């Protein structure tokens, strides 16, 4: 199955893993937490196999005590993550893809499970904020997911849902698209690996060439 862009007026992008290459940082931050607790460390490939939303369940899969330590664990992870967040880069084809879509008359948006103010700051730092009609993150640091914002975000675009494409990198992104009622496409260079993404009904691509 392929995406017919002439039938799409708005593209909603996920942020982490989809537009930015931050998998390495997610693994590094988690390993710092695990090492502090004398727990086994994880590899990037294992991380991409098991990562899921809400992240509380992913933490639980790793053996972290989310029942009694959830607030502390969440803050600890974000402290580790934000310390090196300025080192995170865009995937190589992001700017040319956004430029192409914008010049083609598409409306572009971001819907992310990242905390809103941090998301705005990072998008500005990476000099892509100007491409988007709006950017929407969540109002806390718990990363439960973004499904609750999906329909609201779609309505905000003013585009009929059948003419919206949601582009992400995780199974959760397909779930959000299903709630919205729009099309979805997934890229396999993010937080879930190719095998996991192929379990979905969405077309899966290795990069953004399908948007050009």
C-alpha cells in the first residue's frame, strides 16, 4: 500500500524518532537509570523491540518499580534526557521534505508525547518551527501518549480527516491515527523496529522519500 499525496492536504508528524534522531539518547538515559539501580543495561536493538506507550508500561517491562517510584523515575529520566537533548539532530532528509511539502501547499503540524514547552524549544533550536502551522505537545513529563490530543489536533487543522496523513515511528502513532480516523504511515528508523511496525496495518518506509 502506498500513500497518494494528491489526496492529502495536511501532514501531522510525530516528533521523537520521526523527525529527530533521539533513539540513542533514550537508550543512554534509560541505561543511566538502570545502572544506578544495579539492573541489566539494554541495547538499542532491544529498546526498539520493546518500547511502547504509555512509557510507564515499558518501564515496568524493564523491571523498574513504577508503582512506588513513578514520579521520581519520570523526573530522573527527563533530567538525564534534557541534559544532552541539545546534541540531538534531525534525520538527514527532514528539512528538504518539510520544504517540499510546504511548497506543495500542504499544511504541516507536529503532535508529540513530549512536554509542550520542551518541544517548542527543541523545534526552534533545530530551526524547523517555521515550517509548521502549529506544534502540539502534552502538558506533563509522564509521556503517557498523545491519543487524547489526536481528535483535538485534527479539528484544529480544519482539514477533513480523510485528507490528513499522520506520520510516525511507533505502533502508538498508528493507534493515534485510527482514533483520528485519518491515514497513517510509519518510518522504521525510530523508536520501534521494522519487525514491530510490520505488525500494523500502516505502510512502513525506511525514510521520507515517499513524501517527496
